[in-house]
């Protein structure tokens, strides 16, 4: 039985995470064990309760970051299947939160219907990177936002615009290439490691004439 989540988009988010509740479960959920290559050399986390998303043993920990919240939260890595507007794929996400007060919640200052965040950085755990790896596509993505809230959905295209399967979209899409910042800018970072955030090479800013 599928469940629907509303997730916010964060261009500076390093992964896809959601806040599970006591009524959520998933038959396809697989925790990421500490022995796997995707897990960094950090301490494992466990749980004393029954097995379910958010309560697993020998599981790789992960940071759950909402830049609007007051704190950085912990979670655990897992693999699951998600359905995004016609695309079924595997991705990495974090979950596992106890009950918080509103000001201390990882969902603090997000819209009430939001259950988590889709991160779009160039990290190995971001949604575009995971979809590209799963479908053997170039690690590129395009985010197309509607002009108005009531004019369609936001489209996330993974792969190179102008190549299969998006070659017909090339003439309709304006692109801005991203660059790699050699200095890390994340909330948690390792010195000497390039930033996973998205940057553009701004060479000049032109100010239009002001109207009174």
C-alpha cells in the first residue's frame, strides 16, 4: 500500500529525507548497513524497538538538515522505492525522528503539509545523483519551475538536456551550468573537501533603471 508525502525542494540539501510517524511502515524499506561502501567511517546506530523505518540496527547514520530549523538532526540511511510523477526508481533517504515540539522539529518552519525535503546538491546521496546512477545517466539535472503556482507541476529532469531521452526539450529549455566550489560550504563539512552545494559562475550583475 503506497503512501503520499509532500516534500520541499532544497537546492542545498544533501539527501532526501522524510519524517516518519507511528502509522508509517514500508515493505520495501531496506536499511543501509554500516559495512557498505556508501556508509562513511562513522559509528553505527541501533534501536531497541521492533523493526520498522526509523528503528533498525547496524544502520549507517546520516545528517538531516533543514536550514530553516534551529538544529541539525540525526537520522539513518535507508533504501526504498519512490514514485515521482511517472518515475519509479530507487533512492537513498533518511528517517527516524522521535516526537519533537514544533520549534525543535526537523520540519520547523516548513509548510504544515510537508513531511521532508528533497535535496538537490551534487552529493552522492542527493536524489538526482541516485536517479542518474540507477538509470545509468550522466549526473546532470534540470529543475523547471512553473511561472505561477497554478500552472502545472515542477519538473525534475535527470540526464543531459539535448540527449536521450530529452533531446526534444533542448530548444525549449534555457540552461545555466553549475561549477564546483573548492571550498566546502555545508553546515557540516570536512576541510579540504569541495562543496556539494550548487554554484553558478556570476561574472557581472546589471542593474536595470529604477522606476519611481
